[in-house]
C-alpha cells in the first residue's frame, strides 16, 4: 500500500543504512545501523508512517542528507535530526504557528 507520509525507502544491507524520503517535506534522512530484518518488516508494514514512528524514529541515529527546501546548500546536510511523521503533529504545529502570528 502506498504511504501518504513515506515517499521512498532505500536500503543497503552491507552498511545497514536506511534512507527515507518524506512526502510531507521532501527531506531525505539516513538511518544508521538498521538490521535487514527491521528493513524487511518496515517494507511489509501496512502503515509505513506508524511503523516508522514505533520502530525506527527513536531507535536509530538519523542524519538529514537532503533538504530540497534549504536556502543554503550546507544548511541542512549533516544535521542529526529525528523527524516526527503523521497528520496530527503537522496539524498541531500548523495551528500553533497560525495562532502565534495573530
């Protein structure tokens, strides 16, 4: 089933590197030390966003490797970040941003 949150998943078993591109912001992250079994379970998951939040997000080191919205080429590359996915969080952040600017 296609995901509304996860746009692309790439994996290298030799280095246990998992790359995930998010639909919501176009950013691509590298997750290090992800075992092949975890990658396989992620691929099989019905909800990629839910699986990501429960099994990958806070368990593996993440590095932002590509941010298409960065204003400077070096603005985002190499930052260690742990993104959160899901509509609820995005809606809450948006409401907060709107209310702060009123």
